[in-house]
């Protein structure tokens, strides 16, 4: 871990150690059958071993903790803790000792020292201790720079540094997908994969929406009046396993009324992920702001507000549509209805809908009748802007299931 140790002899000695939690001790069982020469000797030795679990001596389970034997891995989002000790190895008093600890990353240099005040003096065999903590927020090479300056009894000013290099690894692979609904709702799917070598306890995975949206989590179901996670009672994510989280975002009413149609690139929000590993070490990651490109609807958007799933053959049924002016100009619209071979419109075609201001909407109740059974497509609406003499066609608006009127349709 140490890079380029100083060659000059100094009165003070610097030691830097990483603080991390211990791990469970695992024993290596050695057994044999009773008819073999050792007999029950090996089994008895394991039963007498204080590091094994009573009744499970041969399962490599331990109930003792062992100190870390190496520097270990540091993952993005975890807290790096280090113990810094400066010891006076000489037989003289050292004065004006100043210890500084900086963390050098690829983009910045951070001061981690708890105190920047100099210690007046340090007697022989005494030491100065400091513990530093830093939440790691960058991937890649990190260098901990520890600098010590002091003054000898003779008044000579001394200075030395030590460098400790370590790598910060990526713990999770996060992928996102957006799905646009028929309405203004947006569905976000977040795929989270554990790319470490140890299981994780997923404490929290939430979406912090932007001011434009409100969010509903779709990662739980209601059972017996209680919300139960769709992933079951176990929240552990094994190494290389992937889990999908789903969220529904809806534009806030006050924003939608003020801004009208949401166009272009909009900020959705950011994911907040909290997990625990091993003996409770906590890690946290926040993604950058997720952005979504709003779908283009052209100048006029036609959306369905209500439509039945199942209708009777040769019986009228009703649908409700909403027409929205997505352009920046006022339109004067005329509605035309064109019958198809299976679905027929009931009403007057070519009627005036009137003027529609930019970003304004109007509701439209329509009646249809189907002459063919099966899954039928609702098509044949035409909107014409009389100002520009431009016609907008809407086919395959929705689908309905048409059944014989002799069949009882359950609501």
C-alpha cells in the first residue's frame, strides 16, 4: 500500500492503518471415519476447538472474529476510515508538530485532518493519534497523502510525507429504462446488479423525483392489509444477481396546469440506494439526475380518457377522448369520422369543434357500434385545422373485445 517511503532518518515515525470491521473466522475441518486409525481423535479435537460452533463443527462455521489480514476492497459509496499515529522514537522533545492528511483523487484534493492546529511538543515515546473518515464518492485511484512537520530541539525544521495508494471499485451496476404510458405518466425501471463478491442487504432503493413529478413505488403488494415487498422477506442481493425496481411518475397537477404539455428533455429525479455488507458496513449511492425525452405528439394529440374493455355485438358503446393543442398557435378544428369494415361511428361527421388555444384541451364523448366479433380496432378519426387546411389522421386508437350479445358480460 505504501509508495515511495522516505529515506531520510526522522525523529518521528508515521503509521497509517485502515479501520475496518473484523470478519467471521472459518475453520478448516479435518475428519475421518471411526474405523480409520485416528478413530474419533479428529472429531474430538474439533469439538474442543473454541472457534467452532457446537453441534456444527464440520460445517466451517465459526463464532469468533478475526482481524483483517490485508487492506481489503473499498467500494464507491462506503466510508473510508483510517487511523493515523505519529510516534516520537527519539530521546528528545520534539516541538511544533503538525500532521496533515489529504486525499488526492483524479478531480480534487480533500483535507481530511480533524485539526489543523500544531501540537506544542511531543515527549519521547509519546504519540499523536487521529482518526479520519471520508465517504468515497469517486471511482478510481485514490492517494492518501500524510505530511508531518516538526522542529527539533536544535531549532531545525523537519518535514516528510508518505503516500498511500488504493483503488475504489464500483459496487453496483445501475441501468434505467423509461416507458411512456398512454397518459402523461412515465414508468421507470431500474435494474440494480451486485457486482461485488459478497452479498448485500438492500436497505433502501427509492426514487427522489424532481419538482415536476410525483412518484409511486410499485415494488410492493398488499396482502392481508399489509404491504409486502415483491422480492419477499429476504432483501439480500447475492453477488452478480440483478433486481428490477419499478416506479410510476406523474406530472404534478399545478405544474401541468401552468406549463401545459411537457416537451423535450425533462429531469425525472435520482435514485437513492442504501445497502449493508458483512457486519453492517453501510454504503450509499445516489445517481445523477435521470433525464427523459418526452414523446412527440405532433401538433394535435388525441388521447383516450375512458373506453370499455368488452362490448356487445351490434350494441352502441361510448368512449371519451381528449384533444390537446400541442402547437404554439390557435387551431380551428373540424372532426370527421370514417367508418371501417368492423367498427362504425354513430353521430354527425364534419362537425365544428371550435377554436383551441395553444396547450389547451377539450373533452369529446363519442359513440360507436361494432358489427364483427373479436378483438377490433377503433380507427377512422380525422381532425382538420381550417386555418392551415391541414388534416391529422388517427387510426388504431384503441382495441375492444366484441362478444355476442347472447353472452353475459361480467363487469
